[in-house]
C-alpha cells in the first residue's frame, strides 16, 4: 500500500476557514498576480488628489497675479520672452481651471453618497444620476441646480462647476495692451529769444536793419496767412508728439484801437473832409470831380477821392502810452461814403509767456501772458522787457534786452513803408473806377484781410523772426505712442471667488464624509457595482432602456445602510405605497 496520506474529502475541504485575502487570490488563468502600487490606491481613498488639484489651481491663479503685477503699467517691449504675455496668462488659466474642475469633480462625486447618508432623509434614486452628471461638466451641474430643492454643499459645488465655464475668459480679460503716450530720451526744442539787435551793414557801411528782418516785414504785410510764411515758428519734434512746459521769449506785439468817434467831418461843396486830432485827413467828393487830362501820375490828386490815408506819427489816443519799447505808431483813416472809420495802432517789443504742444504733427502754442515795459522808469537809451517772477513757474524774473538804436532803426524803416494813401479816380469814359496806390504796402493794407489783422500779421512775422534769430531754445519732452501692459484687476474677482468656494466645498465634503462614516468612493464606477441597490420585496427587473431605469429610479426611495459590515444603497418602502413598485410602473421583468 502506498504510504501517502488519504485524500481529504470535499466536505472536509469546505470545513477549513479560508485565510486568503483579496491580494492573495490568483487570477483564473493561473498566472501569479503582481502586487498593485499602494500610493495610487491611497490617493483615491483620501482627498490628496483633490487637495493637490486645488493647490495647483490656486498656485496657477496666483502666478497670473504675480506676473501681471510685475508688468502692469510697463511697455510691452519689456516683455522679452518668446511666448506673449497673453499666451502665458491663457496657459496658466487653463491649468488653474482644469485643476479646479478636478477638485470639484471629486467633491460632487462624493456628495452623491453624502446625499443618501441618512436613512430618514430618503431621496429618489434618480438623484444619484443627477449628482454623477454634475461631476462630469457644466450641463449636469445646471441640472443639479434646477432639481435640488434643499440648500446643501452639492449646490455650491454645482455652482462652481457651472461658473468654471467663464474661468478662462475672465482670466484672459485681465490683460489689455492699450496704446499710450511714452516719453523718449530725445529732446524736442523750440526757438526763443532773450535779446535782439537790428544792426546790419549795407554796401556803403551805413547802419541798416538786416535783410531777413526786412523779409519778415514784407511777409507780414503781404501774406494773408502768416502761418505759412518762412518766419513761422516750427518746433523740432521727431515723433510728431511733444510737450513744452512754460517758457518765455522776447517778441513783437501790436494793438489797435477804434478812434472813429474822434473824426471831425466838415463838408463844403463839392467835397467832405474827415480829420483826426493828429492831423490825418481824407477828402471825399460826393459829386464827380473835375476831369483831369493826362497820365494818372501827373494828374492833380487833390481832386481824387481818398479811400485810405495812413500816417506813422502821433496817435490820436493816449490809450497806448504805457506800451514800450514802441517800434511804430500807426494811424489810418478809411472813407466809405457817407461814413468814415479810423484806427490807432501801436507796434512794440513785448515779452510773452507760453506753453505749447505738438499732437500728431500739429503744433499749438498758447500764450499765457503778455508783458510790456512802460511808465516813468522806462528809458529809450536802454530798452528792456522784464517778465515778473509772479508770472513764471520758476519763480525767477526774466529780462530781455534790445540793443541800443534797434528800436529807432526799425521805426526809420517802417515809417515811410506804411505811410501813404489809396485814391479813387472815376474813369468816365469806361465807367470803371481806377484805384491809385501810393505804394505796394498800401495796396496790401487796402486789399488785405483788414488793417487790424494786417498789423497783427506784421507783428507776428517780426516777432517770429526775433525768436528765430535769437539763438536760444526751450526744450520739451518727446512723446511716442507705445503699447503698454494694462491689468484690469476686477476680472479676477470671479476666478478667485470660485477658488474660495471650491476650497469650502472640499473642506465641507471631507468633514461630512468623516462625521457620517461614509467611505470615500467619490466618482468610482466600482462603488455601485459592489454596493448596488437592494430592493426589498421586489423581483429582479430587467430594464432595457434608460427611460425605464429613470422611471423606476424616480420613484425608488433609497438611502445608504450598513448591514453586517457592508454598506449598500437600500430601498426604503413608502408607508403610503399601495403595492409593488414594479407593478405600478409598466416595466417588463424576466
């Protein structure tokens, strides 16, 4: 006989307690089973993954804040990275939102088990699907917000999941790149004058004003648009956008006063004579004058109508007595029958206080104050113009010098140039009147924009020349349009509010799971397999369609229950139910 021990019977085999665990069981194919890693299991059995996701989300959002705060208000060209700042912010926004969604997904998956954690608060089985859909995306989250009637943590989680749709757009909206003026280290400049000398020398070495000043005088008288003349002030501004703070310069000013009321009119056939107190007079013939024979240049001009008469001597008013240094006094008498008008004008050196700017290539200069010298302390021997400190932002007075004799030389040149007349001689044979001008300058005064405006243009042209030849400059700031990084911080309110709500949801979910002793199943698909619904008193139903399952789940009231150490979802019969649930729902069973 064999010495082998007798084989055990089948009944004895089942009598021995089994000590094998889940990890000790062999697969059916007979191959050995390798131990599974421990840490992935523990990540799913605790809140480490959700906590890590929320930490990453908050860190990514905080990195956006740090980067934007570092570059806010700085030129875009200072961002010297291959990826644009918008790309970096968008990338961090994607990381932050994805990590936030990961944390909320786990919380909503666990909250569906918390929803059934108290048997006395039974809920429809369909809510299990609603919570599961909410953990998958915004559409399910919206359904959960509409279906739940009780305020709970699940609503907060669903709200965060739904609002996460706007997370990235709000992050990206924080960055804007507007075009703003920027200052360049290049000085812009404008000509100014602190002194003036009129001396030049002609071919016989006699003192005379310089030719450029003569050109400026003719420019002022002849040109109706003084801004287009050669003496127009033009700044040096390389970008077309510059700003000049307060500055001052020596200049030439003019003023005119209407003295028509001082005209004395006397009429004696066949003429009327208009006379001013300074002796300036004009004669007008209301009736045709006697005919003169011969060339116009040799006719007796005493019989001609005087249309305009000017003088450069004394004025008719004392209104300008305090204007000094005076370059020229000018009076005009204009006859336009049966009326006449008169002007007194003065041309003098002055000081002007300005500020100006160049915007898109257009220069604008604004005069803040005009200062002249006069009164008992003024002497013609040493003419100066002093701008008081009270008018200057520097708090220091400025003195402008005019070289001795310059005022007299300018007066000597201008006086005969502007004195004269314009006469009207009717041509009876042709029927067309003929104007006779004593000089080209008188023609310009008569045909120009008006005597007052012409004298103003003359002063402007002379003043501009004084500044151009002054040899001094004032400097301003040069601006350019540059792209800047601008942060709109209010757009970050929503992302960080969602971060705060997600953190509260995670903490509340973890506390509720711990206090109620609920396993951390979260979104596991295995939990319903091993802890499925136990329907008391009902035969197993074969539900082929989603519609049939949802109809049954809508009426089936369930709750988590632990029996013999095993937690399952159990149906809780309704005391008011009149019969089996399946019989009330037309669901086929097999």
